[in-house]
C-alpha cells in the first residue's frame, strides 16, 4: 500500500503528527508494535500522574485535621492504586484509537523496519508480513529507560520506570538511582504510600540537578522533611541480590567513602535512551550520533524523505516537544512554512508534590551568558490562595534582563505550578517585558498572582511582601 506519509511509532510525537498530516489532506498510516499512545500514554506521562494523584489524595487524608476534618483508619491499597493508573492509561489509549478512526488514519499493528525505496517492512502482530511505502517516512519510535552497563535491569530487583508503575506488591524500602524528573516523581509517590526511600544522585546539586539551584535546594528541604533520604554527589557502584534483598553500594564523590544500603528494590532512573536499534537505519545510511538520529530544523535526516521526531533525536525527551516537532515536520512536508521550534522556550515540569516547573535560563546560566539579571522572587507563604488551600510551600522566581526587560527565565515550585508555567512560556514567545507582566492584572485570589508579584519584586514594586 502506498501512502503520502507513514509514521513509525504512535507516541505523542507519532500520533499527533499523523493527525496533523491527515488534517492537511495527506494519506497517512501509522505503525505501532504495542499500544497506541506509546510510552507516554501507556507507561509514562499519564499513568504516572494517576499514581501521583493517588499519593497526593492519601497525603491530604493523613493531614485532614489541618483542614478541620477528621478521618480515621486511612489506608493505601497499593494494588488498587496501580489498577486505577492502568485503567486511566487504557482509557487514554482507546482515545487515541478513536482519533485515528476519526481522522481516517490507517493503523498497522506490528514491528516496522525501514528498507530501501522509502518502504517499511512490517512484522505484523497477527504473524503476517507486509510492506508499506510512502513519499515521506517519519521515525517516532521514542525511548526507553537508560540502563547503566554495571547495573542491569532485571525487572524484579532492579527495575525501570515501567516496572515501577506496575509492581505486584509495594516494597518496604527502595533506592532510587537518579534524581531527575522520573526519579523524583517515583520517590515522592512511594514515600507518600509508606515506602522507605533513598535517592542517589551523581551530580552535586542533588534533586532535579538541571533546574535552578534555588529550586533544587527548596525541594531538598521539603523531601528531607518528608523523610526521604537524598545522597547527592554520589554514585551507585555495585548492586548485589541476596535472599530476595538488594544490597546497594554507594560511593561519595566528595571523599570516595563507601556505604551500603539494604532495600527491597532499586529503581534505575538515570535517563532515557533512544529506540533506534533494529529499525533499519544502517541499511539506509541514516546518520546518528550516540544513538540519536541527526536531523535538520524541520526534522529531515540526511536521507531525503526520511524524518525523525521525539526521543530518537537529540532534543529534550519530552512529550510536548515530540508533539510540537511532529506538527512542524508534517506542515513542512505539506508545503507550509512553519516556524522552527524554539528550544530555548520549552517548559519543563516535574509532578512530585510540591510540583516544579521552569522555562528559559537559570540564574547561573543567564549570568554566565553575560546578562545583568534582575531577579524577582515571591514565596507562596505570602499568597492568600496558597495559604487558604493549605499549600504554602515553594515560590516563584523570575529573571529579567536589566537592560531591556527581556524575560530570561522562570522557576516555580509549589502546588499546581505546572498549570502556571504556560503563561510565562507564552509571554516569552511574545517577547513580553518585565513591566508588561507587572501591569497585567491577575485574578485574586489565585496562585498565578505570584508570577505578577515576583515580576514586581524584580523591579522593587512588590506589594505583598
């Protein structure tokens, strides 16, 4: 069968690209070896948020007296928490199936490999084989949990994110290796449900080491208060399995001292590696670098008519990035003139409690780039809405260029701040200045007022501090 566009992989890059291609009048097919929606909908973004919501509700129940309420005997049923998460994921995947039908997109279930002649050979789920061809092929095969050479994931004692959201039994103790978004979210989830959690992070900054230092420091204080042990500037040197227990040897990078931690399970959360093996890249001579497919600003590889988006490319491994890349890619294919993606204005979100959200430069990066920086900070302890909601932890930190008022970056930690960051992303996209944010009326009482107040603080005009 011949198509205008065939997409290999149906994650948030692939299925979004397919829908946009169909909207633009292109005959489109998508090939998926597992479930529509990819890792994000089935084993990543969506089911983890369901788990985290259960943890948050359980925390509310355990602190009901703070709100003048009494609840006795609150218990977490781990299997039902996991079951709810899986149900949410299945519902979202069915939603993508509906969207495929609605947009007249052909779905081919099976494992696809690129072959010469702009074709894909598919080993179908029903055991049959099929070849499909297209004028344009988009690789969107996503990524998987990164595995360190000396610490192999066995799925039982040493697990990745996929196993972490479907364990048959809640572990009494867990070591989380890696303090990026995945590690931090699972550390919060398991701690909230009663698991003893230790986080080991290689980088000195500790939790969320790529965020602004003030954010890492604040989250570290909050996690310590929750009872989560964080070992920063440390590495997992060795893992031994004995009598169904895991012995983790940790080395401090500061003084090279060794310590041992006994736990039920080790979660490897050291990042994501691209799924670029065994999909035919070599047979077509498609260039890669450290496993990532090399593309131009419109996602075309060095082979004309072959494109790549999402986690298989060198950009940020984020669902919303993959979706944006997919739309830009097919709009270019369709003859439109889309603007190339601004990777300096991509929001980052971590959904632990409190949440973390950021966009643009950190304070250190801005100063290193030569900017004279105006820094405004507003704590949620001074927010009426945050106090009334019982969520006074955290703050908004916002950075402006002193010379022109350019919004350089923003860093938020607090309740539901992932819902606030888009305002700042839009403001930066529109090249809004600091005083324009200050003079934009924000509704009261809301958490969003903190963005206005932090901006005002940068210009020495803050009211409620």
